[in-house]
């Protein structure tokens, strides 16, 4: 499986590398207030990809934390249930104890 994933990664790298070599023309981005910036197309695409990936991770952060809290709550409940089951099994394994023991000294 490692060989297949590395082979796919190598193929993707080669494809993106040749894509970068083919798209070296200059691109001008026009921002607000008359600000302009001229960069190679590959760098502009890379910058927008990185910004999009960061925004995607930030958008997933609350969901990940919620799932972690739920998992911790379920884990705590599971430990309590297992503890109760151990106590029940331990109680069932012990012979029943009499409520009171009457000895010969008490009778006399």
C-alpha cells in the first residue's frame, strides 16, 4: 500500500511540476483602491490554494472539537459502565453473606 501511495504522490508531483513549467506567464491582480500586483500565474494559483486549504481547516475546527468532546464523554460513560459491570460480577462471584450470625454464646 505504501508503494501505491508513493507512486501516486510521485505522479501528482510530476504533473504539477510540468503544469508549473507551462504556466509561467505574468498575471496582474487588481485589488481595491487601485493597488495592483503582478506575479507568475503559478505563484498566484499556489497562494490561492494555500489560502483555501487554511480556510478549509479553520472551517472544520469547531466540528473536530465537538467530536472530541463527544468522544471523551462517551469514553467516560463507557468506563463507568464497565466499572459497574465489574462490581456486579464481583458481587455475584462472592457467596451470599447471612444477615446475622447466631452463635452458641448468644443462645446461652
